[in-house]
C-alpha cells in the first residue's frame, strides 16, 4: 500500500508544480503588459512620475490585497518590458508565437478603454520566475549578457541562487573570452563542444588550504558535488570517483567519471593541483582508450577526457594537443571569484576590436 500511497503523493506534487508554473506564466504575462502600458503612456507624455505614484497609491488604498504594485514594482515592470522588447532572443520568440497561437486581446468594456493585452504565456521568458528576471535585468547591463543568462537559466534550469552565483562568477565574460584549443579530432567528433563544455572553471566553494594536492581537490569537489555540477553544467551525471579500469593484469583509476546526457558519452576528469604539463596527456589518452574498448555502450559516442589543471600556458596546450587523436581538453580552474570589472573591460575591448 505504501507504494500506491507514494504514487498518489507524486500525483499531488506534480499537480502542484503544474499549478505553480501556470500561475508564474500568468504573472509574467501580467507584468509584461503592465510594463508595456506604463512605457507607452510615459513615452507619449500622457503620464509622468507623479501619475505612477498616484497609481501605486490607488492600488494600495483601494486594493490592499494586491501586492507588489508599489512605485518601485511598477517601474521594474516598465524596465522589464523596455529591456526585453529590444532583445533578439525575445523578439524572435514573439514572432514565432504570433505565427502560431499569439493572441492580442482588446477589452471593449468601459473599464478597459484602449487597453490591449499581449499574450506571452507561451514565450520562453514566461517559464522563468519574476525574481529570475529582476536578477537578470538589474545585474546585467549589455543586451548580449542579458540574453546569455536568459538562455542559460532556461537551459540549466537555474534556481535564483544559482543564477546569482553564475553572474557573480562572471560566467558570461568567461564564456566570451574563452580561448578554444581542441584537437581536430575532437572538433570533428563534437562540433558543438564549445557551447557544452567550458575550458575554465571557478571553484570558489572549495575553501582549500593554501597548499593542497590532487586528493584534497578531489575530496573538496566530491563534498561540494552540487556546486561542482552547477559549474560543469546540469547535463553532467556523476558516475564514480576512482573509477577502476582493468587492462591486462593491471588496475588503473580515473579520478572522476561522468556521463553527459546531451553528448551521450562518458567524460573522464583527471585532476592536477599544479600547472599543465604535456606528459599529463599520456595517461588520460590511455584511460579514454580503455573506456571506449571496455566500458562504453555501442550506442554511446567516444569518451572525452578533461585534464583539469590549476593553470596552463595556451601555447604549450596547443602544441601538446596538435597531434592528439583522442577527444581531449585541457581546462584550468580558479579557487576564487575573478575580478568582474577586469573581465568586463576585456570583453568591451574584444567587441571594440572585432
């Protein structure tokens, strides 16, 4: 009976989650349209800041049960609409909606004179919470950065806390500035790898002592697996630590083994507490050969190896990987958050010179 009862509870929870999502879409739709109306009235000089204050006071006095419609809240709705309507990611999805099930509702009641309502409930942005949107458009200034975190939030299903952490960790800037160094064989097998696996990571959650070794690094990542997966990407599924490979009469152990859902392949991580050295690749390539021969399933793609080092010289990495026949990457990591202002300046310089 317990199993049957658990099924009923699962059904209840599924229904509750569906209801929450539906309510969220209605709220985002509402805030979008209020923002659109405020933007139009103010840009046409029909309303001023005093009128918005009066609207907020009217709602508070006449409808005290309605929360979130303070002066600040109303201006955030206006900002939400004005920022997002300029984004290609949003406008293209709106165009797609218009060609399918887009609705433009015009109320004929005297209470809704000249008020037109867009139905954006099926747009991707309606799947994110209002707090997600506030976090994005108040913390991000550039259109490309806003679009990036919108897409990442949808793709990775970030919580608000996770989203806030990724912005603080300068994920956008690091992605833009990423220097792609991968063997030709890797690019041929996985042409989409650049948008899937990063070549630098931030492990600010580890709290490692000043002098640490590979074992300390591994223990820290295992202890903080949730944060580690967030930094890697949620398509990574953890398989095992010290994964045993038997070749001949000898045993070998992979530091960390994952499976990637999108790429449909095993990913072996070798951890280094020091700078990248070309000789590190020999062992990793051996592991990949053993995985592909003895472990991977027939329907899976060739295994990928990631050498995770404390630091790396790009020229040395390029030379080391130039003749590699295995899908291999050399990634580096930092144990502290990067200086966001410096990275932002580098991104601006990159765009100015491009």
